[in-house]
């Protein structure tokens, strides 16, 4: 009977370990399968109360091995914890890709081998503490699986890379346009796609497929011989990432939308961000074209001498090749003018809001002009551009509440623009819901405090979500003279949503500024 209880408890603990492996794999996936980034996440979240509880309980099971009451209690707790985790809803659930399945399989084999070895050495009663240790050590198992599989992954990726290169080489007439920047890449890609589609058959990398593997997948699965233009969004977490994509696709037009304090945690300095973003421009051929947003200091100050054509653009400021100026703004339409290098003026109208979004449309105008799209087609396309989901797009609910959705990502420049749009909304209360900004390194506290100060002059209610940036945002709100009775501290987005249900009324406007992934509290 005692052995039966011990075996049952060990099975329950093994089930818990399998679920723990799944969660750790999910966090690894959200950290781009990079052990260094996953390690930084572990450093911040490993010593949680739940982890410490299971570590202590595991130690007790080792010290009091075979005690029936302890086995029964541990088994019940393990099942309860596993079921609770399986029922938990995540913003970004685990996607069991082929790579994820390989990592999970190897990690599971490592854990199972450890449990089996304990049982073979000490008998069935040692299986329970070994299974519990497998759950506690799930991060180690997942990390070990990544290390063991690294040669396999490199070989697979190399095969995919060569296959994508073969496809691209078979299409010598394809015009490849690279798009990078600290922010604005995805919106620029969508706007450019809409405008160029008036004349060309265009393919763009979908969603946020802005890594080398994402580009490879797009080429292998979607690029066809009839495509004439390929828009490639290029993201980076470290030096060399953009250069690697360029070596594959060989762009002839390169767009740098911005260089700002984004991902400073991995880059270390804005100079490194600048050097990385300009890997795209440096990779262009001598007869290529660079399109640069001089509204950013670290773009304007960077000299470009390796290409024949360089077009620089700004908001309002003359003296560059292109500039634009907003003429009128309403909830339905924004009217603006683009001024060209020969003094020509092109009036345009769009439903898109925000000066930075207009700046991204100007990129589309410049490139379309360079590729021979006529002015009438450009005006028509700009007038029919649709807002990109979760990137400062505006909609009205059935209850009469205006929602400004800027939840995809947040950065100092973009947050400032979103708050400018919010402050222009009249007729009701203005509410900001935000967890703040991340990956800003040593400047993170400063920028989130500044976010709070800007919110103080832009909104009537502030809903601060989570704990990660709470102190800095609240401090900024106080410095801005914001009424503390109108600050709501929400532990989760679900709690924030429940609070909004009691707060909002017809005519109000709510801005959702960022939505942190599950790796942040």
C-alpha cells in the first residue's frame, strides 16, 4: 500500500514536471530561444514564492523519503498546481513549432532519465523526490536541451537559409526594399505595401517576421515568380542581426525610420543601436537608394557615402530633401502636405492619426515616387491606407467610448505621440492604461518616469498595470501634479479591464499604451 501511494505521488509529480517544462519552454520561446535573454528573465523571476515553496517541499521529500503522509500531500499539491497552470490564460501562449517540439522532447527525456535513475538506485520511494526535483529544475532541463540541440538547429537553419537563397537567386529582377528602425518598421511596411501595390505585385514579410528565420520562412513559403517587389522588415537584438538578413536578400533600397532608445538592455548604448540599424544602409549597392528619417538625431548625424541616392525627410523642417506639414486634423481625416526637393508640394489625405504615422506614410510617398508610381495613384492609396492593428489605431465601441489602441509596443517617441493624440480628444474623460516601457536598460526608470509626467498633462485617469514600472510611472504622475485619487494600480490587465467597465461612459477616450508579454509582471 505504501509503495502504491509513493508511485501514485511520483506519477503526479512527474505530471507537474511535464507542465513545468511546458511553461519554461513558453518563456524560452518568448525570449527568442536565446539562452542569454532567457537567463536574464530567470534571474528576475526564478526566486518566486511558488518556486521557493516547491524547492523546500522537494528538499523535505528527499530528507523524509518514503513518508506516506508527505507523499500523499505532495502528490495532491502537484496535481493541483499542474491543473491550475494548464487552465491559466496567457497573452502569448506557447506555439508548438517543430523547434519547440524538439526542445520539449529532449528536456522531457532528460527529466525522465533522472527520475528513472533515482528509482533504479534507491527504489520506487525515491521516484517522488526525483520527480519533484525535475519540476524545480525545469529551467535547467530546458536550457540543457537548447545547448544539446544547438548543432542540430544550426544544421537545419543552414539548410533553410541555402534554400531561401536559391529561391532569391532565381529571381534576379526582384526589387528588395529593406525597412529597419527602432520603431515604425511595421507601420511603414504596411503603408508602403498599400502604395506600391497600385503599380507592382508586392510581397511583404508578415506580422513581425523581422528576423533572419522569419525572412527565410517568408521566402520559402510565400515568394512567387510573379512578385516584383519584396518588402523586408529587419529587426535586431544585437550587432550583426541586420547585416545577416541583408547578406541573404541583398536590398537595393534601404529605409531607416528611426534610431532611438529601444532595446538598450541588449544593445548597451544608442551608438550601438545606430551602428546596427545602419547595417542596412551600409549593405546597399553603389546604385542603391537610402531613405532616412532626419527627425532623429542619430539618423541625421550619420553620413552616408556608399550609395548614389540618399533621401532625407523631416516633419516640418525645410532644408532636407522631403518634409511634411499637417494642414488640418479631425477624427475622420488628416490633411497634410509633402514638400519635395524641387519645391513641389503634394497634398495628401488619410484616416491615419499621429505625426509619426504620417512620417511613415511620407516614406511610402518617397519610395513610390522613386519607383515610378504616379501621383494620382499615390494619393488614392494614401487615402485608403488602413490602420495597422495595435499601432495607434482608433475605433469607437457600441457604448460610445473611443479606443486608441497602441498596445503592440511602446517606446519614448511613440508614447509621446500617442499622448499627443489623446490630449487632442475633447468632450469626455481621457484615460491611459499602461504597464510602461521595457528593454530600455539603465534609462528605463527615467523614461517611465517621464511617461508619467506626460500622462499627467494628457489624461484625466491613469491606470498603471503590473509592478514592473509602477513606481517610476506613479512618481512621474506625482511630479506632474496629477491627482492621486485618479490613479488606479491594477495588478493585471484583467483587473484594469474590470475597473474600466465601472469608469468609462459615452464620450470618453481610453488609450492602451503597450501590453507587456507574459515574461513581465
